C-alpha cells in the first residue's frame, strides 16, 4: 500500500522554493503538489479495492474497481 506523503517535508521544500536564497535546487511546487495528489489517489484506490473486495468478493468487485480507477484518473486531467 502506498505510504502517506511526508507533508512536513513537502511543505518545507515548497517554502524553500519561495525563499530568496533558493536558486533551482528546490522542488517545483507544482511537482510537489502533483506527487501528493497522485499518492492520495493511489491510496484511495487501494482502500476502495480492499473494501469492495471484502464486501463483494474479488470477482464481483473487479468491474467496479476498474470504473472507480478510471474516475479517479479522470480527475488528473
């Protein structure tokens, strides 16, 4: 299962990006947010899949998991 992003570290890196001393060595804030967004989506999908599988069984939940995966990925567009 994907780990929860280290929000403290990401916040420090984003803050560093805006500091006057930062000159290209900091993480791009958009990239940091993308990483968090993608990690959250992956964690959501894992949780949904586990819950549906426990309630419906792996075979019955398969199509629902695929549809939910597509819906979550559509949010990235």
